[in-house]
């Protein structure tokens, strides 16, 4: 799932895609890099962010969704507002990605049920649902707390008429959670998968990953410095059975997920004979010598 923030204040890419043509072009690039879904958001949830008016949010995301839908690109609408979700689905989005788990707007579950869209419910222990902040008192067991919370939201969605098979779960990495909470939840990805619903993991460029490799002077690296770590989490999430990973930089995570899948299955794509022929030809021109013979069939 490629992240497309059509905002001016997102923590990593705010202001990079300020209009529909620029946003669409970036989405097309991400699809070319291997994204299966483009997740489009018009409101930042970074720490310290302020909410935008619903009219502005809709003006940002709906034209982009409509254009991508016309190109056959699968999209999700990243919003906490039922009206924006409804407009996004009407424009062609297939998924409502609600980081509040349907709590920020009490009409959200009904919109999901009425439209038949898939609904991603994310854990976020907060009241105002603003700026990725909230309550970090999750009790003695963060994993148990998040699982129980998500199951309650699943029950609420089912009661509202959302089909069980259209619900996706997200443990909410980085939302009102400490770094140790985040790692504990990632370690338990398999436990969330065992709940029987698709699981989405979103860690892309978050601060607990940049903390793994700070700058030499001890200051935090830029968000993009966490892309390699994000790809590693993508591979491990796929190996644990996650349905999807939500990322800014698609290509490295696409490769990581493909490796994880081939590793788990014990098989992968064959190397086309034309590639081998090209390799032999290149080796002849460059005078290649050494252990990796031009006639080797290993990839």
C-alpha cells in the first residue's frame, strides 16, 4: 500500500504533492514500483498536527481518487470523517482507512456498511484523535490491550452492518505508543493474524525506526533514513502473515515482501533464458572473469 499524502503538513512528505496532477503522477510512479493500493489522505495525523475543515479534506482527496480510479488503480481513502469516506468511495475508492477505528465520527461504520467498502480499523487510544497523541496507559500487556480493543471495534462494525470479510485490522504502530510498545506489537503480528482478519502494518519512516540508526552526532535521522528499516519490517510482516504494509517508499518494500514470500513458499520466479543470454553477452564484451561464470545459471 503506497502512501499518498495530499497535505501540506504530513511529517515526511507534506507539501510534496500539492495538486491533483502532481499527486496522480506520484501515485502512478508508486504503482510502477509495485504498489497494489494507493492510500490517499488529505489530513495529517503527525504529532502536533491540527485538523483541517472537511471541505478542504474532500477537495484534496476526491479528485485524486477519481482520476486514479479512471486509470484502474485501486485506492483507499485515509480519513476519520464519514462524509469524506462516502465521497471517496463514490469517487472510486475501495477501502476506508480510518485511523480512529470508527470512533472519531459515529457515522463512519454506517457509511462502510451502506457502501459495502472494505474498512480498516486502527487502534488509537485517544479522545480527540489529533496529532498521533493520546493515552499510553495500555495496562500491563500492550498486545492484549490492542487485541481486545480491536475486537470490540470489530463487534461494533458488525453490529452496524459491515460484513466480516470486509474488515481489516491495524494495531496502530506509533499512535500513542512508546517505542517498546511498537516493537512488542510488531513481534506479535502473528497473533493479530490469528484473529482471522486481514492485518495492515504501518511503520513507514516512523521515529522509533530512525532511532535504530541515529546520525553520528546522536541527532535523529531524517524520515527517509528509515526506508531500509521499513523494508525490513515489511519483509518480517509478510513472513508473519500480514495482509499489507503501508509505506512511503514502495520499491524496497515491494522487493522485501517478494523475497519474504518466495522464502516462505520455498520457490520463486525462474530467470528467463533471455536474461541469461544477455548476461553472457555482457560478460564477453567486458572480459568478465572470476568465480561468477558467464555460464552460471544462478541468479
